[in-house]
C-alpha cells in the first residue's frame, strides 16, 4: 500500500528533468485521509489453475509429494492472508482448481503467486484464468440495509463488512467477471439507483445465496468480479434467471466465463486432479 507517512515533496526519477510539483497542503491532507481509508480495503484474486494431463502419468509417490508440497505452502501462507480452495473438476474443462485469495497487501498476493510458481505442481500447471479486484463500498444505496440500520443501528459494522472478504463457508461458489455498457454510465445516478433498487429487491428474495462483489476498474480487464455462495446450486440458478429479467441486466456488457466451484480442503481438491 502507499506509504501515507511520506513527505509531500517534489518527486521525479530521471536525471536532468524537473521533478513533479508538490501538492497544495489542503489537497495533500485530503489525499492522506483517503489513503488511510484504503488501508482497510482488500485486494482480491481468483486464480484458476489447469494442470498438465501428463502430470497424471507420473508415479503416484511423486504426484503425492508434489501435492503435499503445494498444500504445505498454502498452509504457511493462509496464516498471513485468506486462501480458499475450490475444485473445478467436473464443472469446467479448461480449469481444475480455483484459489480465492484476499489480503490488504498486494505484495502478499504477488509473493504467494511467485512461491506457487516455484513448486513442482506450479511447473506442471498453467494459469487458465486470473481475476484481480479490490473491495469497496457500493455507490448504490441498499434500501433494505438502510432501513435495517435506521431501526437497529450497526452502520460501522456493516461498513467494515463491505471492505473485508468474509466467505460464509458454503459448499459451492459461483464466480464470473462482469462489465457494464457505456450506456449505463451515461445515465443519471438517480436513474441507475432506481434500476438497482429493483435488482437489489430481487436479490433479497434469495437470502440463502450470498453475494460478494469486488471492483476491478483499471486493475484488470473486467469492471467487477462477483462471487455468489450457496449450498444449493439450483437456488443460485433461479436467482440468476430472475436477475436477467431486471432492467439493470440489459446494460450488462459481459458476464462470462462462469465458474462453479466445490469447496474442498486444498489437499482433497488436489487429489481430485489425479
């Protein structure tokens, strides 16, 4: 993260060229305040790995050693950051394993990916898909949540919940990248809020399907990465069908590829590979 203790000094790195000017004191104070807020937000990554089919031809003892090495690595890193594993065996042909990661430190996300690359299984795998995002509070008001807060309080708790990934531990996760059309952003905010009110209302009819939305503007190719959790795939399917009928859905530019993952301890997910 940006070091908010750094001084507001002129900066530049190329010899012989003038440095970039310092910021006005009022602007610098506002920026520092926003940087402090950023410390609470998390980086989120969904990594989908595909393992070389030739790996399954290795002797069983060698494969087991590879799997246990990767399992031990994740066990070490999960003390520092969130790592949840999901098997894609049986639901995708182009990916075998999904790793859902979250950390306040981008350096940790990077270091774990680099360490995974150096394992034996890393050398037998390719990154089929990777989606990178951050947490942030939505710009749209959730009327249901707003009414709850007015009645019972808890705004601070809910605010923190929006900027920290906290999976509910469902049996399945359903993940896809998404982007809106340019026409969506040309609409007045009040008009977009009106359509989101309907979208949110429909979503609340499936309270057993939890939505985790993260934001990728400028960080990755998509604008959002959404991860739904549920113990019942049919409930998620019916929810998505209902959401397709909302007005806001007509402004979706893309929402594929879609991944259905089965939550498993990493060792079991790797055993499913071979």
